[in-house]
C-alpha cells in the first residue's frame, strides 16, 4: 500500500485503511500532481478520525497549498466541522511553538 491508496482511503474516510497505508510507508509529503498533502485532502473532506491519524503520524499542519492555505483553512463548511478545524489549529500552534523553540535554542547557542 502506498500513497495512491492512502489518498483513496482519505477520500473514503477509512481510518483503518489509512493506518495500514501509513504503516506500510505511504508518504505524508506533497503530492506531485495536486501539490497538496494528504492532510489537506483530509481537511477538505472534514474527516476527523483521518485528520487525527495523519497528525499523529507526523503530518505537517503548517504545510501550505500552492495558494497559501493551511489545512485548517480548507475545512468546508467551517461551521459544521469545528472539531476538525480545532484539531488542525492545535497542531499548527504546536508546530509554530516547536519552530520558535528551535530558533531560540539555535540563537542562544551561537
């Protein structure tokens, strides 16, 4: 199972199939054709279980689409899927804090 199967499982909202794909080594990186990540697709589909699984496996919540949008910006409609949006926003904050901590550690060791 690879990235194509992962993308299909995300479209279907199949958490178990997504887990199998990730355990088999499917990439969480940018897809060459769409230039978006699997997390972007999960956000568009508003699949909470899949979104949480991808984040737990290291999906980059700070990755942007070619138009500059974060995964949390893609949740549609926003008012109906607040749990998905909140999970993504939490991951974005965590990533920003980790980046800032690394930057501070790097500048203090210089």
